[in-house]
C-alpha cells in the first residue's frame, strides 16, 4: 500500500507532464526513505497503474510525437521498466546516477488520476515541501513545515 503523502506528491507531479522513472525514485526516496528500494519503485508504479491513475509509455519513435503509450499488459510494462527497454537501462540494472536520468519509461496521468489530484489538492499546501531547506530543490511558496 502506498503512503498517502507519497501518492499525493506522485500524482501532483505527474499532472504537470509525463513523469520519468527517476522522478518516482526521487520522490519515494525523499518522502518514504525507510521503504526505498529498487523493488519498491516498481511496486509503487504498479500500484498506481492498477488504481487506474497512470498509463505506461515512453518516447515516441515518430518525429511528430514526443510520447506514445505502450500497448502492452501491465506485467510487460513493469518488466520493461525493471529490466530496460529500447536501449535504456532498467530500474534494476541502472546506477543511481543512471536511474536519475533514465528515460526507460514516462508515466502519463489518466483522467482518474487527474480527478484524484483535484480531490486531494496541492500536496505542498497540505504537507509542506519535502525539499524544504535544500536551496536547489525547495519549492517557492509559503508552505507548512515538512514533517518527515
């Protein structure tokens, strides 16, 4: 089961643009550090997909589009993310630096995911900024204090 704060931040970030796997890793590590593992990244992505909040996809091979959905089962999509796909390293075989920049997959938020974000609101206003105090990562705004 995904931590409610983590789900909230993941969906909020996904609502802005297609979200790469490195962003999932970063948010999981920052918001729920005690449970962070490579396997946990895959579990979280699979759970959000099972709830109907994301579509699996990645860079389009056509020059007219930037993103394309993967028309495969969730199991195949998770296998691609785990083991690599189309020359990109997967979650299980990338170093931390490679994972941060990996384009093995990009999540697209669904209408159900957008509805959930609308229901939950802005997580920064609810929970604070998980990067509070980090001058390079902190969000701009007047948020409540972050409680790890």
